[in-house]
C-alpha cells in the first residue's frame, strides 16, 4: 500500500519547528537511532520501514508501515535515506537540574544544529547527564540535532530556560569559556561545577559574565582566530573531568 500524498505532506511538515511543537513529535532516521529509541523510554508513534529493515528487526506494540526505498526518499531529510524513519513523541523535562554533583553544561545561544548535536555527544562521552540551554539555543528536536547526536540525546537531559535565573541559584563554581580566562591546563578539577559555552559568533552574553567565577581559556599557539563551539567544549570538558 503506497503512502498517500497527505501522509507524505504530514511527515514533511514535521521538519518544521512550529509543526513539531504543535504536535509534540519529532523525526528520527536510520537503523541505529531507531533501534536505540525502541529500547529507550521514548514513545514511538509510527515506524516507516523498508522490507530490508523489517527482515532484521521487530518492534512490538509500534505501528510499522512498509514502504519502498523511493517512498522513504520522499519523506526523509537525509541525503542518503537508510531503511527506516520513526515519528516519536517529544519528552519534556519534569524535574529541575541538580548542580550538586559532577559537571553540567550551560549553552548560551548555540545556533548550529550540528554543534548542538556534537556537544550532546561529547557530554554523553564524558558522562555529563544534564545540559541547560538558553531559550535562543537551537531546538533539541531539530532533525539535524537529533541525527548528529547519534543517540546520545537519549542519555543526556536538556532544559531550555532563562540562564541568568539558572546561574543565580547555582551554588557551585561557574566556569566560562572566555579568551581572557585562565589556561585550562592550570585549572583544578572540580567535584561539581557548571561550564558555560557561548554562541559561535558572539561568545558568552554580557548579562551572564557576572556569574562566571572561573573564566577559562584554551591557550592559542597558532594563528586561528577562534575554535568551533563543539570543539572547544570537548577540549575544556576533557580537562575539567578526566
């Protein structure tokens, strides 16, 4: 049974933020990501899968619609669609972040979906389980963010909230990635703390600077003007945690 035009149109509409928020849904693609979702606490509404995927996988209690590779290409957002696409219910964090143990990330105005996805993967790699995002940071359920996390969003909680309010109540050291900071190679590792990473173009917002108790920097040896936000996050986190 072929996908109707209305079905295709509806799935394609979920690539737009307004529709995702209205429906409370998001799209995940590819065998690895869909298989991880099937074993997570996320609820999958519908799976659209080729016969090839279904031959090697099962999903009890989830509606599976068999589609051809041509149909998958019509509803996919990827350059190389891969066997399966799932429509999944969004989750809303219903608990407050707890800063009393370990390192947490605070992201201020990260706009690039690939950067956010990579930062979530970095957090997952280093065992960071919570990330607090400014209200103007790119949305977690953007398809490019979801794909670039490679499943790490399933193990890392994200909150979107006013960062000044968040940092006002934090009772732990607040590290901030700044050009005029102390070298990360001279920083003592905290038992608990927050690392603030600013936007790709503007850095940390001026209204957040008063909350930063420990400005840190990655010493520059060569001639590059700046570092990608995700790369900088990885380097700093590796010195604050390991």
